[in-house]
């Protein structure tokens, strides 16, 4: 398995993250979002994407990261099997390829919190890029909500 995997890099606060490009459907400027009453704070609402209703989650709020800027706020539409989720990030940067030997293990943190959503770390120049699996950042309740959305 020496083949390079492609990732979409983006900013959250002052740090750079990446997600597997195969899970990305598209990248959009921040659209009009309809809020959902009594939803968790990080679920900011829903949007209409060419006739499909897509839930929108602010990844910054979900991961407890303060926004670095507001001018380039972007939504990345992700596909999870047969349902989709939009995640708000500060700015989408580029598509890059990493070989497995460039990916380091995720750091061990004895914080009591699950870090399953971080799947590795890559060094790019002098910066570190955290590789994310957004599906693993979702709670069971959030996954059920997405599955109910697709059934509706």
C-alpha cells in the first residue's frame, strides 16, 4: 500500500486539517442556512443543495476550535454512504497527496476524551496537518439524525 492518498486541506482556527478527498462531494461558499430549533449548537441548520436537504455542522464548534477568520468561511459537503453532511470550516486550501510513510500516528492524549476522529498527522514544511475522519467525530445520536434525514 505505497499508493498516495489524496486529501482536501482546510483551516480551522490557526491550524490545518485534512480529510480524505474520496469523502468530499463538493466545496461551496457559505450558503443560506435554515436554523433547526433545539438542535445541538454545532448543528447550525439545513440547506437546500439542488433539491436535497443537507444538515450543516460547524466543525469548529464541534471540535471546540475558535474561528480564525470569517471572510473565507466554506462548507464542505461530505458523503457518508447514502447520506450527506455539510461541515463549516474557516477556509478550504488545497488538495494534496500523502503516501502512508508520510503519515505519523496520532498523538496519545490522556484527557479522557475520545480522539478517534484524528487518524494521523502529516508534516508539511514546518506545519503539522491533522488528518480527520469526520464520521468518527459524530456521536451516535448525530449519526441517527443523519440516517433519519436520508429516510425522510
